[in-house]
């Protein structure tokens, strides 16, 4: 049995009576998104707290672009949370595409390359939202980066669901 069929059956085991008011496709999306969230947050936390923990802040005056003053603290820009995002985002995109394509929206009539291209476009928009909100939460409001990413992930999850349902995997049958 292929891994996707095994995982779909596993996810469907949790589709019990209280959840029957939610369409099965939406339930699968939420579960797959939850799995992707946990893996992404784990990768982000490891990258931020261990890989980039000693990364020195960048002198903002040496950058070729102008940085808003609200992002700069004492003339320096802390980039460790952006570096951690650079590690966790590819994991998020690849795992998310595989899970959504093979579990949530597996009956989409679109070709895989079209789905991946659309998923990539959606991910780029979500990345832009994530970067803007990361700067706002971490650099402006002073929220610690890991909880900030959790909040931002929830915001972009709603955006991503709408885009994936009506754009990326358009035409997928409801189960």
C-alpha cells in the first residue's frame, strides 16, 4: 500500500462523530496542516535556537538597501530569525505540497506540474505575508520569534487553505 493511502486511512481514523460537521476534505487539510505546522516549527526552533543562535547582528549601515528604523536596534539588524525561516520554509513547502496533494486534494484533475506551480505561487505570496508579519511581530512589537512564527503560521494557514482549495487544487472532488 502506498504511503499516501496509509496516511489517508490513518487521518480518516480521527474523523469521528464530533468532526462530521466539517467536510472530510477540510478535516484532512486541517490534520495535514497540523502535521506540517509541527514539523515546520520543530525545524524553525532548531534552526533559530541552535544553528543560528550565535549569528551576529548585521550592521544596518553596511547594507545596500535602506532598512526602516523600526527594524534596526542600536544600528544593527538581527537576521537570525530570517535565517531560520530560510531553513524551515523549504521543508514547509515540500512537505505541505506532498501532504495536500496526496491526502487532502488527491482527486484534483490538474496535472502535478500545474499544481506545483500554483502551490509555489501561493507559497511565495504566503512567504511575503510571513516576512512582513515577522518584521512587524519580531522587530516592531518585540514578540519572541518562535511564538511569533506560530501566530503568523495560523494567519497564513487560512489564506493558504482558500488559495489551495480554489486555485492550486481547483476541481478536487469532495469526499
